[in-house]
C-alpha cells in the first residue's frame, strides 16, 4: 500500500513540477532580473551621483594628441605615405597607416615590394619598387582614400562576463558582454555628429542590475570619439531587509575581480571593507548590533586593482525593528521589466490628475515633474 | 602672562566666530542664457541659447519658464536641436502677448556635466529664435530682457525627484540707436539653409495597455534632430496606398483599431528635412502586453491535473491486472 502511495505522490509531483516550469514564464516565477524595478525602495537614502574623474574623452581625427593616443594627424589619419619619415596616423590613433617601408607590400598603392626601409640598392627601392632587371618605374598606384566615419567607442569595467546594455539618447543602441576580467568595449558607428547622452547598465552573474551610468558628449563628424575609464559601481543585494537588532545578514554583490569593496551603512555611517574574489563576487556578514532600531541603508563602491575608483552603487534600504516607510512605487508602469518609452507614454497620458494610479510613482495623487524625474532615474531603455 | 593668554583666547574665539560666519559654499544648478551679440538693429533675427551648469551634480529634469520683453522682442521659433533633453513633456509653449516661454524636458539616466576631453559644448537645453521689433516712437535706446522665472525647476537624478538648488541668469539686448544701414541679419535662416540632414532614425511600435486610451491600440515613437532640431511628427494610416498625413505626437491613438492599415510616421525638422518610418501592424495577438489571460492559465492547470489523474488511473489498472495474474497462495 505504501509503495503505491509513494508512486502516486511521485507521479503527481513530477507532473506538478513540469506544469510549474511550463507556466512559470507567464507568472515570472523564475528569478526576475528586474525585481528592483517592481519593488519599492526607501527614498530616504538615495543620492544623485557624479561623474568620476577617471572618465575622459579622446577624439581621434582632431589633430590633437590626446591621452592614450599614439598619434593624431587630423584629416590625414589613414592616408598612405610614400616614406617612413612622412607616415601618417591610422584612423584609430593607435598606430600608423600604411606606408612604404612598413614591411608589407601594399599593391593597392603601387608597391611592388617592401623590405621595411626606404633605402635603394638592396633589391627594393626607396619607393618600394623592385630593383634590377628592368624593374618598373616609380609609384603609379591608385590613391585609395581611407574610409572615414563618425564613430563612438566606449571602454570601461563592469563585471566578469556580464551583459551590458548601451543606450543612446535613452534608446538601446547595442548590448555587449564583458570579458572575464570585467573589461568591455562598445562601438557605435554610422552616427550623425552632434550631442548625445549615452547610458550604460549591466547585469551581473546573479542577474542583479547595476545603476545606470550616463554621460553626455559631443560626437565630432568623421572622427572617432573614445570614452575611456568607465567603471560601473558594484552590484549590491541584501539577504534580508527586515531584521531584529543583533541579527546578522549578508550584504553581497559583484564587481571587478579582486577589487576592494567599501561598504557604507547608514546611519550613522559605518564603513566596512572586503575584497572581491577572483570572479568579482563579494559579500560581508553584517552584525546589526552595531546599529540602532530604525531605517538604514547600504551602498558600496569599488577600487579596482589598477586604482580606479567607482561611484556608489544603488542604495538599498533595510530596517531594524520597524517597517520601511516612504517607499517609492515601481517605475515599471506596464510591468514588462523595462522602463522606457512605453512607461513614459503612460506617464504623459496620465499627466496631472492621473486616470491610472500606476503612473503616480510617489503616490502623491498627481503625475508631475517628480514622477517624471523618478522614471528617468530608473530608465533601462 | 595672563594678558597674553587672554589675548590668545580672544584671537581664537574671533577666528572661530569668523569662520562660522563665513558664507558656506552651496552647490546649485545654474540656468543661463547666451547669444552671439548684445546689440541688434530692428529686423535682426538672432538666437538665444538656454544652457545649464549642473555644478557637478547629476540632474535629469528641467522645467524652464522664461519671460521676455514682448514689446521689443518677437519669438520666431523654438529649436530643440543639440538639446541634451531627449524627452519632452509636450511642446514648448510660447505666449507672445504675455511674453512667456515654458518647456519641460528630461534626460534618461541623467546629465552629469562636461567630461574631461569633450571637444564641444554639451549643456544646451534649447534655443529661442527672436526677432528685434522696430523702434519706439521716440527712437530712444531700448533694452530688451529675457529672464528665467522663479518658477523654473531642475530636479536631481536621485530617484526621488529632489529639487536642485537653482540660480538663474538672464540676458539683456540693446536696440541700436540708429537707422538700419544694412539688410537685417538672420542667424536662424543661416542655420536652416545649412541643415540638409534628416532627423535621427527611429522605430515605431504598436502597443495596447489598459493604462492608456481605455485599452485601445496606440503608437509610440520618439526621435531627435542633431542640427536644427525636431519640429513635429505626422502620422498616416491607409489601407489602399494613399497617404493621409495628420499631425500627431506620441502616444498616438490609432484610428484604425482593426490594424488593417499601413502606418507611416514622419519626423520633420525645423529645416523641413524628413524621415519616414513605415510599419505594417502585426496581428493583434502579438501586440498584447506580455500577459496571458488568467483563464488560459486555469485551463492549463486543469489540463495538467487531468493528465496526471489519467496517468494515475492507467497505472492503477495496470497494477490491478498484474496483481490478479499472480496466483493466490
């Protein structure tokens, strides 16, 4: 009898499990990478950020040797040269364009040989023509102007193998993946010149999202604008948000491998330091006995092994002994896991006295500038 | 010695009080105006740029309200070209009679200020194109003003919508006190004639959501123009190939709720350059926001339980057959 019962139970459980898996996409029962969009967060401790000084812009093609460039010959970038002495910079400003004497035969430019120098009498002339036995005349190649385009390259650090979303004026431009050391490079081509706001956010290995880092810059025509030194702050998560005094809970997240994580807990401010592992993960077991009862918040910043300093992560609230107050409503008004133009449309439609309370993000009975600002902060594109 | 100690204490006290009374530095955003010149003759058309200095703090929303001398200045146009504001709440409002201009816009992700190495100006909010009106009757020197009103606001990118401390700087123009000796200049026309580039590429989406238009189908679209600025959108819905353009803005309620029309959206910039995006609406079932009717979920659950029960019954029958095949001892 017991065997029969066990079998029935097993079959039922298997089918129930399969059923749950099948319907879970509709209920979003699996871990939701965008939980932060749907949950309220205590507004008390959030602050506006600032651009770290590590971020710099260089423009290849402006004729100015910027930090990180090897050369920059302006509009001559990429041009072929007939001698080593007069060689020009390439279009990325990280090396030289083709020239006679670079050791590579450029037949497109009329070279018959290239022995790596501009000396004659060694079998290959100074102008890269074969010598002896009726060798050909000089040069005569077809000049091929280098392809020029308006381009933006964005480089920085996120989390190892993280998925990174790049926005251009609020819309998704591209998604890339960081390498195992958390380095990333994103490239956008075919732009018109002008002023753009680019935004970056990343998902770590556990699906936690970083803050959105934005910057505004001019993009010059027919030049490559490179933005270097971006360092996304660590992701952060709290193992519990409602605690009793004396309880220990984990503050954890991910950053650049082996970076130094500085965790700031308010208030009053307590700083704890921990080093990230080789995969960038970090955690700290915090004893709430150090704090009084009430509302508190935690955030973290990182110092990379190279000495780059990030700004602060998201600020997460927790309470000791009482409930969190002042929760700001989810900005994802249509609950699709993104905050973008659709949510903005809902906001616009409900501007003033809302017909639908989902657009009233701070629950003050109006949809106005404040709700607009809150939505822009959480924007994902 | 006592005198010395007393003097020393007084000095220290003085220094402490002195430092306490020193004005503390308070970071604030600054709205300000710039133009190429300060003196114009009647008929001149010139551009005033509205800019922001965020004082190293991330901001994401600006409501700018301005006043201008409506008896001296006439607003010709408003340009969003090169603006850092990617999203606008409605169109800028201009009231010539009252001499008022207002607009609201935002930057998704926030604006953090100029980055080291940025080759150009990147803090522009918008441009107002003014025309200097004629002289007054007594031909006296006249001064026109454009100022930000105290009702202007800038909000921080802090997730709370906190107001930034704000200061604002206006601008003054003088009308030249002599008869015009040359053809009035037109800075705006110069920019318009140079602009041959259409607005940026964009996508158009058909959506449906209970929170808008009582759940009817609507379009969303957005773009910018990096030169003279986006002017307006037009939308055409047609079933038989003919275009039927109407001015519209996002979100745009579709007339054809059966989704059988070809939809086109045209973005036009201030110089008249156009970019058209055409879409054929997908089947209605594809557009539904990512939500499955709860009825279908219930049906699915019932189905799974039914299958489980059926399998169990089959198994039980099979077991019974096996049982009775075994001879009773």
